[in-house]
C-alpha cells in the first residue's frame, strides 16, 4: 500500500490523466535505460534505490486497473481538488522533495471545515510513510531509545488520524465521488464499501508483518511494540486473530514442511531419524514464538503445532530405536521434545517412553528389579496394591543402589525417575479409574520425593498441588447432617445412617424421590425419601419428612443428601456398575435387566409376552412425573416405565447409560 504504491514509484500525482501517465512512463523508462533514473526520482519519499524498469512497468499497469488505481490513490497524497495538483502548493512541495513544507501546510488546514478532511488524510499518509521509513532503517541498524520513542510517536500520529478517518462518512463520500469522476464501469461504489470495511485490518496487517519481521530477527521487544499497536488501534472491528492468522500462514506452512521433511528423511534412512528430529526441534521454536507473540502461550494454533512436533519426534525415536537400539540417543531426543508436548496425552506418551528408555539404560544393573517394576505397572491389581508393592519391593532396592553408588550416580537417578514415573501412573489410575484420591496423593507425594529430573519433578509437583486442591474441595462436599436424633454422613469413603455404615465401594444401588398426595385438592401427605443399598451391608432408608417436621426443612435436607450422593457416591457407583455390565454382568433395573448387549425387557402379558433387547445405542430415555421412561429408537412400541423413587438406580440411569456407552466406545477403540 505504501512502499509499492504506483504513484510513489512513478512520481505522478494521484489525479494524473491517462495521457500524462503514458507520457511520464515513456520518460522514466528512457531515463532508466540511459542510467539517469536517480535524477528522475527527486520527490519526497522517492524510493532508494530508484525503481527498476520492471517496477515502473508494473506500476503503470496498476494505474490502468481502476480498482488498483483507486487503492493506490487512497494511500497517497490528495490535492485539495482532484485535477489541480499542478496548482496545489503542498503537492508541489512534495514533488520537489520538501515534505516539511507540505506537512506544515496540511497541519494548518486540518481544522478547516472545507479542506480539513484532505489535509488530515495527507498528514496520516505522511506520518505512516515516515514511520515505515524509520522501521526500514531500524530493521538494518540499531536505534537508541530516544529515536525509538520518536518512531512510536510517528506511528501514533498516523493512528490518531486513521481512526478518525475510517469512521468519517465525508471521507468515504469523497472516495465515492472520485469513483464517479474516474467513470469506469469496472469500478463501483460497492468497492468503496469494501475498502471502508477492511481499512482497519489492512492497516493492522502492516504492523503484524513488521512484528513478524522483528521477531524472526530475534528483536522481540520491537515485535511486541507492533502487536501492542494492533491491540490499541483495534476498536470495534474483528479481533486481531484473523490478521495474525493471515500473516502467520507462511510460518505455519514452513513448519509443516519441516515436519514433512523430517518424516521423509527418517523413512529414507531410519538410522538418521534422530538427527532429522533434532533439526526439527531446533527449527520449531522460531516459528512457535511467533504464535506466542500474537496469541500467547496458550493459543490453540500454537499448541497444536507444538504437539505435532512432539508427536513426530516421539514417532521418529521409535524408528531410530528399531534401527540402532540406541536407548540413550532416544532418551536424549525425547527430553528435548518433552517441552513441546502440550496435551496431556502427548506428554504422557513421551514421559512413558522416557521411562521405558531409562529403564533400558539401567537394565544392565537393574534388570531383575526393573522387571518387577514393569510387572507391577502391567498388573491388573488395584493402584493401592501396586503402591504397596513398590514401597516394599522396589524402593528398598533404590536405597541400596544409592548406598553403593551415591545419590548422584546416573543409574540411581534414572532408576529413581523410572519409579517416579510408575508412581505417577498409579496416581492417575487411582484418581481417574478408581476414585481413590488418598492413594493418588500418597503415590504422587512419594514420586515427588524420588524424582530427580527437573521437568519431571515440576510436573509431579503440579499434579500433587492439583490433587491437594481436589482433596480439599472433596472434603468441603462431605455431608454430616442431623434429622432429629438421626445422623446422616456422606463422604467419598462411606455412607452412614446412625450406626449403619455402608462402605462407598460396596454400594450397589441408590434411589430417592419426592411423593405428594392430595385429597380434595389439599396436600394430605408428603414424603422425601432417600435409600442406599449394598449386597453385603443391607439397605439404609431415610425419610426426611417426619411427623410434625417443617416441609421446607425436610426438602432442604433431602436436597443436601442427594447433592452429596451425586458428588461423593454416584460417579464411582456408575463407573463400577458400567464396568460390571460391560464385563458381562447382568444387573437388574426393575423388571428389566442391563447387560453388555443392552437392556432386556419384556412387554405384553400371558400368551402375548415378548422379550426384547434394546441395544445401548438404541436406548432412548427421559423422566416425567416421577417416572423413568425407556424406549427403543428402532422399535418405538417397546417402552418401559419405572418409578424413580422405588426402582434401584432409576434416578441415575442417565449417568449409568452414558458410562456404559463411553466404556464400550473405549473398548472398540482399543
């Protein structure tokens, strides 16, 4: 818009006629051919070095395209009246190379009700050009803080005016009038509307490109200046995200090309895969930092690319390892790649592979005990049992190794890190799969004590902090409630009604609901009932509405108990029941049976009885008027209804069904 502006290249005024353009073009070409091009470009903001014949030819071609000409006119200097540039003192001062005089004339006119609009436009263009000239200089040479402050002042002088002009209807009326004056059917006022709509983004794009250029040269402080400009000048328009995505498109393309090259290089020579991955890791930061510049470290686009780099390196180390068996080379590469892994899944994959490689490195000394550790990792025992085995069978061996070789030995450090990684896996499984936060905390705390590698230790400490917060939040959700002389306690570990204690892991069913009876339109009785059952520990039935007890209080107690059940008991109950069902168990739901195939239901009576299987993918359900209604998507005639407060687990059927479908989906994926 500015450096390659056709009027800047040719030195012509914006109201030059077709005849003047042709005549001036011939003159410029001749002078260039005679080597006198420099003397033909003496106006203010003339390009240095002078434009080539090809540039002049392109500029002339641009001026013959009405839309391109209008754009270049908009970003160049206007006379007070189009067609009178030869008599305009400011335009003539510019033609003679005197920008100061032109600026002085326009600055005095900026407040004029007649000429102020043109003057403000020209001052905006002039300050933009001055700022860009200095940015070109600053890109090659260092400038001191004082000069940098002046450059930012030039930008702000331009921004201040562009902000006013972009919203000024009179300006765009003048541009529309210029369209009519040009009188070319290829140029319409619709093009002017597009110019107005995109002007802020077009100006922001200049600063975005400068930010990229400075960042790529390692001058992040200057890059951040231009990103700040973009944010300051973006008022009411689309966010800078689209502009940033546009200017970063080449960066994204280049990084993806590097990823593709690394893969092809490894495919061609597997023994060279680790070198290809290292080169990619050395290249990637310069690209990713550009995304951080515009979007911050948590940007989705940046994180996806970073994960893509980490994933490929993880894959390439496998290729390299198959070809060479070099455990240390693979481990070193994955340590380099780990900071690039953003998603939990990718990080866990790399951490797991690092642990495996480190185990391989220490195998010569620790083969027997590492075999035991691997067996514990792969066993189907509960996390609590696995933790106990590591404490009894593995950690004493580490202590003996440290006694023999010292805590700083490589084998001791690698062994300690391997144990810490295994403990982290136990902690994750305990919390996510077994709802056992105490074992999760104990495992992660022990892992923190053992871990030697800084990045691993940082990760473990983050996990421990999160689990500690979760534990505190969980304890807040514990319920201890008294209804007259009865005590109800609900925690993650148990459900207690007076002395009747049901361990949480033994709970097999819940049911609760409200029943109201009306006689002659008057409420005659009400019940707020909650029940919890266990095959080994019996059933606890609680009625919250006792005789002569306030109903509002009963309703509040009922909601408190149900809320605690949903927070502390029901998630783990649904997980256990779903695992049992998917594993082949048959669990009753009223007069139906839940199996891994679906819900077995009988419809009709006597000789018209008919058995049906509603597969889990076909189950449709909803609740209404205290009932759970289940039907088949394929056969709408198959319907069943259950009283929520009377049928075990009817109240949690939605959560239970979702858990079964999710678990079956995971099994199919595996």
